[in-house]
C-alpha cells in the first residue's frame, strides 16, 4: 500500500512504541523521513519522473528551472523524446556538453542531441521557428526529492528505516541506531545494483550490439 507522510510517521511511531508525540515530535520524525527520502532518491536513482518541455524556444541552447521548475530536480536523465507536433517521435542521443556544436549537425531545426550539466538541459541543434511553434521534448529522469509519496511503494520502507535510526540516536541507543543505518545503506546499495541499469547514453555507445555479445559496429 502506498504510504502518505502521515502513514509513514505512524509506522515509525509503531516501531518506537510511541503512538502520539511525547519524546519524539512529529516535526522531528517528518524531518528524518525527508532526509531518508533524499538519500534514497540520490543514491538509488529510483525516484523517477516524466515531464515535458511543451514549448521549445527558437535559438535557445539551454533550459533551466526558470523555463521549467522541474529541471532543478533532475539527477540523471534516462531519455529525451522529441515530438514534432504531428504524432512523430524521435529519441534524442545524450552527449557530453563539449560535443555540442562539434557533431555533424549545424543547421537549426529539430533537436538530435541533448546534455545535462549543472541542472541545465541543452539541446542541439537549436530550434528554428517551425520547431519552436510545434515541437516539444518529453524527459524521463531520476529526480531529487524529499517527498516520500514521490517514490514507489516498494522503496517507501527505506526512509522509515532511516527515521527510526535517527530516533534511536536521539534516545542515545546508538547500537540500535547503527544497526538501522547499516540495514538502510545495505538495502540502498542492493536496490541500486538490482534495479538501476545504466542506459545507452552517448554517441560512442549508441550502437546495436552484435549477436553473441560482441561490440557494436
């Protein structure tokens, strides 16, 4: 079952055997859950989002949170999909920012490449008037968040583990706290290895693998 913040606080309190605030306040538990959620999201890359830049801007190279607020939360993009406004779609190739302007396409038009640096999205080539009028880019990405409702049900126990560890620290039960933190980081490492597979994300690696596991042509 998907947990709300209120549900998560209640789960932490159930383990602590304190149904209502006495030694531990709801504000403290909330802050600990948020801290655990931030760590979980940044370490596992499993807080995923799907947003669209509905309007590309003619001759604009980079987009920031001033253009779309959610850009500030991107940790790692998985894919960028360009739509031309007539039900035609194309996946963009992720490149290093230094490659922009050095790839083969120089004429403005529909984007072919994208990059992320310092919470900025870059698209190349630059949009022309026709693309700016009709085109859009859908971004699939892992994001930074401290909201437990932003993460899937299967990961919501992780911030709760972290919050319990912090609560045990406050109670000076340091051995119990360390045990919870060890479990938390062990689970974080497992989920990262088990769930997150690095995508094909550069010009050099954007190849169709040969049968038999050989390198692409």
